[in-house]
C-alpha cells in the first residue's frame, strides 16, 4: 500500500541520519511530533520503514563486504611490497593473521551452535 505524501516525507526523514529526534523529524517534514508518533504506530508505515531499513542494511552489507575484500587485498600486496618498510610489511602480516584467526573462531562457534541446535532438535523428537 502506497504511503501518503506526508508519511513518505516522514519515512525519508527517519532514514536520514541527520535527523536524530522525533522533533527534528517532525520539523523537517513540517508535521507535529504527535503525527510522527502516530505514524510510528501505524502498521503499514512500520512495514515500509522496516522494509526500507532492511534494504539499506543489505546495500551497506554489500559495500562492507566489497571494502573488506579490497582491504585484505591491499594488506596482502603490502606484505609482498619490497619498497614498503619491514615494519609496515610485518604489521600487514599481523593484521591478515588476526583477521583469519577471528574468522576461524567465528566459523567454529557457528558450527558448534548449529551442532547443539541439531542435537536439541533430535532430543525433542
């Protein structure tokens, strides 16, 4: 269901990090604070807000993943750069090892949680 013009303005203001309070959102939209609070209780408005926030998070996650790959590639190139100082090469190597270690730990924890969940489901049968 399409939002009214005022609800759409309020939605866009809520998604804008420049507006941090209901008062700032209301002022930006030319609406009363009570109207913004009313919109926040509206089911359709909440669904639209949640959907838009989810879309923004997905875009941010993709950009973060791309940036992570770029950063790791930079560190790996720096490790092999004979013109870089030994300190910078060492720090890059340590950073790569730390990243790999954290990833390994995270993966191991996730695998353990999945195994526990599976075992609990089997016990519940």
